[in-house]
């Protein structure tokens, strides 16, 4: 067996063993109804379910799930006899809570199992679609992509806690597929699911509007209209006002904001420990503005419609900058790395096997292991190794885009 083949087999076996151990524990929790995951505390789905339960029949002063005290009391009631500690705020838009209302016909444990099943289905479908290259599906590619993704800490913690980032992954995969295939109205409509986390919306809207213009705007307006209608009908006409108040509270309440920022894996989290909350927020805001302006310029001045490689490079760079510079990015949001990782791997793999391309492919392959570093090695926690590796991949992708542009001009 040749050395490269031995490496891939060994690496796959290592990842498969990790997946077996990790998801055996998750399966055990689902089977026994255990609502905690190792030392990470109560599953996040408990607060989503509690908010949906409170929202049935509309929101009022006594059922305002955006009020942390009210939501915490409901979470503790639903989780009894287990009593979780601390406050449980929620900062998702009202239409997300409305979409979850059908799950309240089940008890918390059954609803959690249904939610996890939906998330695993999204993972399988996304990996399946990403395993199609040049119109051909390869089982070996699908199995490796699936195992490598599940072995990443962001995927495990996201599935284990019942977080929403897996839904966002499937929505973003659909969005970029439609955008890259010039289905602009449908790309705008797909924002229905992409808007679960509003901090990422500008990074999707900018390329959509630049490429799709009026068609994309039409789809986006329909999506926003539907989401507003769902919120008003199933939650209440004051739901958006309560949501905005909750966001302001989140930013201004030190008891919530400091811990949240410290746990972020972005520029804001990186500078939080060294500069404090105010300075890190200023740095992050400036970085966000520069990032959005850069993305707008790239999509506006580079012709990507007739060049699939440049289109995928720009799409990858947009997602990478979104993770690095958005004001609210947590480790489970890095499940979105699956999309640029696959696009960039295919680009580097189809190019000469020089040192630059080898280094980039190695960085992509290394991501599942590096994503565990901050947890396994406490000394690395303040360095944010996941963030730094993503930054390296981003810089290399920008270099590759520059080379690709020169190559296109010369041809």
C-alpha cells in the first residue's frame, strides 16, 4: 500500500472511530432521555421547545419567551426532575419559534428525537449533494465527507445540543446551489431558512443582489413577507418588537454578553480576552464593515457568472469571511465550513500538485482534528485554533482567486 493511500485509510479509520464513540453517547442520551451532553450542560433544544410551548396561542406578558426569567421558569418546569442552572435567554426571530410549534404536540424528549432526526436528514442530504462532482456521484467521496463532517467538534456539539446551525447549513447549501445555477428568484426565496441567524444575512444578500438583482430581490421580498406573516399569525403582531428588545438586552447586559463573547470563535472573541468587551466590539464592527465592503467589491467587479471556478472561490471566501467577521459566531456555526471545504478541495485537487495546493488540501483535511484543540488543550483556548486555521484557509483562497483571475485574463 502506497504512503498516500495508507495515510487516507489510517485517517479515515481514526475519524470513523471518533464518530463511533461520540455518536454512541449521543444515541444513548436520546434513548434514555438524558437532557445534558457531557459537561456542556442542558441541551439548547430545551429552550427552543420551551419558547415554542409558551408561544402557542400567541405571546403575552405572561408568555413572553424573550424574557429570560419567564423562559427559564418554563425550561425548568419541562426538564423536571432535572433542574438546570442559570438563565436561558433566546435570541431567535419569532418565525423560528412559530415553525417549531408543531413539535409541541409531543413531549420534550420525543420532540428532541424528532428534531435530531430532521438534522441528521439534513446532514445526509447535504453531504450527498456535495458528493456529486461533474454530474457523477461517488460513494467513497460521500462516506468520507460524511465521516469527516461528523467527526468535527462543531458538528458533534451542534447535533448533541440540538442547535440550529445544521438547519442553516442545509439552507446555505441550497442558497449557494441556486445562486451558482442562476436560479435567482428561488435563491431569494431560500432565505426563508437562511434568516434563522440574522447576523449572517448581509453575507448572503450582497452576492444575491449583485448577481440576481430584481429577480433575487423579488424572491427575497416574498420570503420576508411569508416570514412576517407567519410571525404575526402564530406569535403576535408585537413579536418583532419584543425580538428587537431582546437583542438590545443581549448586547447591553454584561451578565449575558460577557460570557457569550468569550465563547465566540471570531475576531470579536479573539480580542475579547486581550482588549475587553468594548474594544473587542469596536474592532469586530470595523472588521465586519471592511469584510462586507470587500465582499461587495469582489462580487461586483469580478465576473463570476461564466467561470464556475471563480464562482466557487467567491462563494467559499464569502462564507469564510462570514465566519471570521460576523459579530456573533459560536463554535457550532463552523458546521458551515463544510461548504467552502468541499469547493476549495475540488479546486485545489484539479490543479497542479504543487506545494501551495498540497498545503491547502492538508489544512482542509486537518480541520476535523484542529476543531477539537481548544477543548482538549486548555492552553490553546485563548488562541482560538479553529479561527486561526479558518483564517489561513481564507488567505489561501484569496491568493488562489488572484491566481485564477490572472489565468483567466491570460487565456
